[in-house]
């Protein structure tokens, strides 16, 4: 049982941006590690599992477990914390993809900002923010009551095939409304069983993947076509322009119009820009 009087001890925390082709070779730590994606998509290999973390998704890796980092896509920005949790019991949420609840977004961005521009007593604030985020993620998972499933290694190959089939189906039907029953029928599984398999094998939900594919296609059309933003929203299967604009800003960080106007440049941190 964890000692509730023991304080979280932060060994190292940093913010990184990565270029295409970047990777971190297989390694491990003797304490916990937290990966949190701010922008883009971070791919983490844990043993035979490959987990993809989209924006505002995070993962806690327990001590001594081998991990390897790969970049999926472009414009990757993420936070890494290496720490001993002290009295915070993380067993329930370690190894699972954790979505950042709306109530924790301000704390997450405050953590990133503090690493960009440290102030007085910055180390104490960073440690306090990390503790709040970890406890908040744990409480959110308990309240939701549907922790991400973990796959048996015996079925990893067949589950990977399911993920590839679903991804191919989504890519081929981006411009159309896609219903869960249609996807399930295409891979000959029940909708509920498919959702469990995909989430465990891919590290994200089918909806998260569909959104990522639609936004990636929208970004390409904004830079390579003369279609209006409204037409592009329809071309990627998002009928509501307001929903498209909100989703695009959430995923990319700026509006579709600004993305086109700047030629794919997005704001990164304070007074810096990065080519997406």
C-alpha cells in the first residue's frame, strides 16, 4: 500500500518538439514516466504494443518497462515527466491511454508555459501541477468507469489486422458520414467488440482516428487546393462548418483560415512559429 505521507518526487520534466523521422530508441527507467501529447501524434512502443497518443492524450509507463518512441505524422509536441509518485497509487492507470478532461486543460497548458518561461519557484509549481494532473487523470478514469482494455499478446497479430482494416475503411470513406455499425460490418465484428479491440490495439478510439484522418486531409486541401473552407469541411465529411472549425483549432492550434493564410505555419510556445 502506498504511503499517503510520501510526496511525489520529480526527477526530470521537459517539453519537446520533433521533426519527421525522429525517434527515441528502446530504453527504460527505474521510476515512472509520463508522456503527454500537446500537438500531433506520439507513438509509443511498449513491448509488442504500439500506442498512439493524439493531442491531449497521455500515457504513464511503469518502472523497468521497455519503451520506444516513434513519431506519427508531423508537428509533434509533447511533455515528458520522469518521477517517483510517492503516495499516489498509479497502478490502475499505468499503461493506458488517458484523455485529458476539460477541467485539467488549463493546468496542462500552465505546465507547458512554465517550462517555456520559468518563474520564481518554478520547480515547486511544476511539481504541484504534475501532481494535480496525475490525480485528476486517475479520478477521471475512476469516475468514467471504462478503463482502456489491455490485449492479450496471443491475439496481437489479429488485432493489428483489425486496426489496419478499420483505418483503410475510414480513409476510403472520409467524405461520407460514417456510422459505427458500418465499420463493424466491414470487419465482421460486433460494434462493441470492435470498439474494445481497436482501442486496446491502437491506443485510441475509432472516433479519435477518424478525426485525425479528417484533419490531416483538411490540412492538405487547405494548402493544395482552392476550395473554400466550407467546401473543405464537406469534403472531409464534417457537415457543420462550426464543428469543423472548432475541431480543427483543437487539433492544430489555429483556425483553418489562418492555417491556409500562413502556409501551414502554426504558433508554438511564445513568439515562435513552426512549419506544420
